[in-house]
C-alpha cells in the first residue's frame, strides 16, 4: 500500500468554544482527491486551514510525508498550494503581476509560463490590465491560473468553483482530475456536485461527524 502523503491523527477543531469535529483520522495518498462536504459552518474551511498549517488544531496532528506539519514550515510552500475562498488577488496589480508574486512564494515563474497559464484559464488579452477591472469569475480564474504553473503536488482549494461559468467549472473539474491521475493530490470544498472525478475520489462529510 502507498504510504500517505497527507495524514491527520485524532484531529480536533474547536472555534469560539464550539467543537466542530474531533478524532478525525484521514489518510491521503498520491492520486487521491478528497472533497470535504457539509453544511455551512460545519468546519470545512477550518479543516483546510489546519491541513495547510494556517491554524493550530485543538488536539491531534497533521502530517505531511510522515512528518508533523509544524516541523516543516520552511518546506510547506514546496509541498502544498493553498488557494483560499477569497481569490487573494490584488486589485491594483495585473494578472501577470499577481501571478509573479504568488509564484515567488514557492517557484518563481517566467513571463511566458505565466502568459500560457493565463491563456489556459481563458484570460488571453487580460494579462496586463489591473485586476480590479476584471469580473469576479475572471479574478477567480487569475487565482486558478496557478494550477497551470509549476505547482506543488498537494493542492488545497477552498470553494475553487465559486463564480466560475459552466465552461470554467468543467475545465477545472477536468484539470483537478488530471492532476490526481498524474500522481497529484487535491483536497477541496465545494457545494456543487462534481461531474468529473478521478479514480481516487472520495468524500468526507463533516455534517455527519458533527460533535
Ligand atoms: N475567524 C473565526 N473566528 C472564530 N470563529 C470562526 C472564525 N471563522 C469561522 N469560525 C466559526 O467556525 C465555524 C466553522 O466555520 P468554517 O468557515 O470552517 O465552516 P464552513 O463549513 O467552511 O462553512 P461555509 O460552508 O459557510 O463556508 C463556524 O461556526 C464559524 O462561526
């Protein structure tokens, strides 16, 4: 059996004195996709933030490649890519400038590669306009263009389908599935029903684990 790339051991999360989940044991190997489902407020975003090391668990541990996440902060950007619910795009910067500094966090990207990624997400012709002039869906596409650059194996994505049109949703589903089929891993939340998933797809329903 393949050893897990990402693992949680007896993970618990409490926010504002409310226990969202506890004793969560997860194992995710290369090629797998995990959709975190559940009603509003069930702790989906909180779980994703724990998996990225952006929040500390109330109890338990997150392990990446067998080692505690807390012990490998400096390597995290090389191993995982986080795209939060807010697209994280600076309005005054152009799509190219946004991607340049976002990529600098793990793997600096060349201009040609950035333009190709922007073309892949349908933003040809918008490479050098300020992002505040783009629509919500176009801004989401700028953030998602990172998935077409030299990205780390593990993608953690909070509601990546938000604001995308039908074509954008289908394209992103196919891209996420292809990433897993090529040995990558994806953990994501969405309220939308997936049309296309890889063989290694599974779902975790936090609504059913409510503490
Ligand atoms: N910054 C915060 N400080 C304190 N409590 C918070 C904070 N953010 C979220 N919470 C609480 O944690 C709980 C879970 O929130 P979380 O955002 O993880 O849920 P979610 O399942 O992602 O919800 P949604 O489907 O609405 O995005 C909620 O009860 C919320 O009030």
